[in-house]
C-alpha cells in the first residue's frame, strides 16, 4: 500500500482534530508519540482515530495491563450489550483487555466460563446479572473464586452471603416511581409483570410495587422475554388492569402486543411502563415510557471498584445503589373515564 501524500495526511489530521475537538498540532503530537499532551486529550485523539476507522500507528498500540473477564447472561436484551460496551470502554481506558463471556441456553455455564477465564490468567472479573442474583444458587462459588485470588465485582443482584462489592440500581424505587406515574395519570388498577420470583431484582420490584399500592396491585411472574411479557399482560388485562409496569423493556414490548391482540390501544386504553431504557426503545411504536438504569454511572463504578481491588486497595464489602430515572414517552397517558 502506498503512503498517503501530503494532502491526504493533512485531510486526515483535520478530520481527527475535528472529531476530537483539538488542534491539528495536538493530533500530530499524539500520532508521533510526542510528550506534552494531557492523558485525557491523548485518549480523545485515540478515540477519534477509532471512530473514524483509522488504524493506530504501531507506536501507539498500548501493551495490555491484563485481561478482565466480563460475564453476562445473553445479548438479545439490549441492556446487556449497553452495559458491556461501557464496561469495555472503561477497562480499555485503563489499559486492560476485556474478555466478553456470554451465556446461552445449552452453552457454557457461568462456572465453566469462570474456570476458562481463571485458566487464562485474568486479572479480575465483572459479573452482570449472574447467579449471584439467584437466591436458589449456591453462593459458595464466589468464595471459591476469592480463594483463587481473583478480584471480582457484581452488578445487579445483591447477595449478603457473598463477600464482595456490589453495584445495583434501586429496583424498589423504580417500581414505586412507575406506580406513582400511573396513579398521577388516573390509573387505579395497576399490574406488575416481572420475572421469576427467585431473583433479587424481582423481589425488590415486587416489594416496592406492593408498598406503593398498599398490597392492592396485581403481580404476575413470568419469563424475562417478549413472550413472557405478553403472557403476563394477558393475565393482568383479565384482572382489569389499565396500567402495566414491566420488569424489562423487552417484556414491555410483549405487553404492548398483548394489549393490541385484545383490540385495545396503547396508551389510549392501557398504559405500559418498561424498565432499562436502551437507545432502541425511544423508537418503538409507541415510544416506550420506561425507568432508565444509570448504565454509564453503574458500569464506571463497577470498573473503578474492581481496579481498586486489583491494586490491592480493599473496597468496602457493600452494595452501591444507583437511582433510576423515569423517562416519559408515548406509551403512557391519562386513564379513560369509566
């Protein structure tokens, strides 16, 4: 491949400078490995290179500080790739190479993935919505991991029997906020469609939901999927609910499908509230009202906590709880009179 001429190099510098919000001289210093550039600025230039599809010069390719495992349940729910992307970006910014491990039905289990990661000498592991969130699972697996000298952090699903730092959204608050929103719109019969009862986030949502409605709400447990949301919503509609709170945005899509199968409209006849909020759900029909998980803040906290552990600075064995945010779009509206 021929070396680009002066005009091409100038155009490339200008593109990178514009993308990074710096001068062409700063881009030139970074590309040539010169000193005198702040670390944050240097990172912006490297990110601009990646975004624009330019290959990094050999001198700028950083040596990895180590491998960090990221174990997640699956990739079909958009919230998990959203978490993975932010976590991987944060790890890369600290020089670590993320290793994404995804579970799937009939595939490798969490324990098998952990064994493979440890065999490959990972420096640490991030667990997202793993077995730690399942109250029927044996927490001893995490004690064994500690005994193997591998630091780890757990996201979504506190377990007091696991001696490790946790990062969680306030699931109970999310359910309460959703109920208050629907009640403010005049809905009196409100239902909750959530996943299996054995999961900690589900238990917390149910507790918050029941507390806000003084036990008068209707709860249906189902699978965390579009089909699960559809089945649970059908039962909630039979119970006379006009407001439906869902345990995930994917379940909310199923709820909307169930409402339409009855010849009803969302939000004219039934209001639906989701939970998670990845970018996709602003473009559904109707755009989904949902509780947004603070993905970036939670992911950053998890990475910072893990890096402290890796550095030998023990972090408090507790749960760091983050508040969800109500995002009102087009799937909720005032209850119909009568």
